[in-house]
């Protein structure tokens, strides 16, 4: 598999790791009361009243499309989309979380024709704009980082848990048949969500971020990782103290469901060692699709994406 891409970066986006080295990357030490912190955050969320609305938007070839609007925690309104099968009954539901590039419409290419697909925009991003949260990734990822109880990443995880509650309220038949998918930023928060919510029965994470935060602060990167690295130089203790509670590789140890991963060998925005630290943290019930690169255009990208979609269709078939 090709990883010696021609690029203009001033660092090597493989970081000198081959596949065998990536499969050995470990998770950082778990901070004190980590498990209690996440269990409390989850309990606060599932006790939250379910308040949502959907508004019909349009009919597509294979689905009906709706605007989705719901109340999440801390007074934030989450907006996005919901699609349902056009000519079939809803048999399962998938919550689909986006990357830091945001979301502008549903992913109409997904091959799940018997599923209700929920596409929430994480708080502060896309249709879920919410002052004073910045929509810029470099500022969004820092929002309230000084206080782990108020840090934006934990609240974005809560947005996904509320979406699960809405899926089960709107479609009672999907209880026990709810899955989750996330890419990049959405993959990182998806890992954290799946670790603590037993209502989620299967998950897929594509080039997930927030893995092994210790490494992530050290390896040269672009995007949200670079922003955290810059802040870490000024306030190392504060950043390390908070990020230790938002490490997807640490949360992944608690995942009890089957998970499908797509992890990249070359990635200038989400360092591959962090991605694989998450994958490696699971000891069983996991599948791996190796991508040549993430956050980077290359000749085989479309071919690999088609192969990945075929695997996902099969993976979620028995959700």
C-alpha cells in the first residue's frame, strides 16, 4: 500500500510508522476517576427530557429527507437532518457524526436502505451554530478547555447521546438496533459516546481523532491538533489535565460492542499513531480497514472508499 506520497508538508505524515509499528501503539494512563466522570456525564444526558421536531424537506430517489431540530444539554439547540427509507419500513437507526469540516447535507451515498439515518451537526458547527462557540476548528476544540466539566468535546458527545434518545422515541422499533458512525472529529467523539452508552449496538470510526492525546500533542499536525499544541506550549498543565479525560484511546477500552475501523497510514491532520491507538485499545470484536491516507487526496482514494462502503453495508447488515 502506497504511503510515499509527494507532498509539501515540512514533516512526514506517516511519522516513521509502518503498519506493524502502528499496531503496537498503546493507550495513555487513565486519569483518576475517569470512569466516574463519564458515567456521570452520561446519566445527566439520558435523564434529559427529549424535546425535538422534524420538518419534511424533500423526497430523493431512495429516501425522504427531513430537517431535524432538538434540545441538547446546557441550553444548546442541535440541528441537522434525518432521512428515512422511501419504500421500506424503518428497521434500524444510525447516528452519523461529521468531521471538523462540518456538515452541509446528509450523506446520501450511504448504503443503508432499511435505516433511519440521523445527521446532527455538533454544537457550534454547521446548522448548530451557537454563540459564543466558534465554528472555526482551531477555536472550537479549545472552547472551555480550562474546565473538564464544561469542555466542548464532552458536550458534543452528549449531543450524540441525545440523538440516540430521539431515535428510540421516534422509532420505538429500533431499540436494540441503533448504530453509530463517525469520521475524524466525529469518530473521536463517537468512540467516547459508544464506550458509555449501551443503547449503541455497533459502531464504525473513520480516521478517528483524540487518540492518545499525549502523542497527539507531540506529533506535528495541522488543524485542531495544531491548535491544541500551540495552547499546550503556553499552558501545558491545564491542557494535559483536561485532555486526559477526553482521550478516545482510553475510552475505547470500555467499548463492549463490535466496531469497524478505517485507519490511515498517512495523515497530516490526524496522526496515524493516534488513530491506531484507539483501534489497538479494543481487544476483541473489531475489524480494520486500512486506508492509504486520511485528510489527503490520492489516486486510489475513490477505489478504497467504494471498498469501505461495501464492508460497512455488510458490517451493519445484522445490526
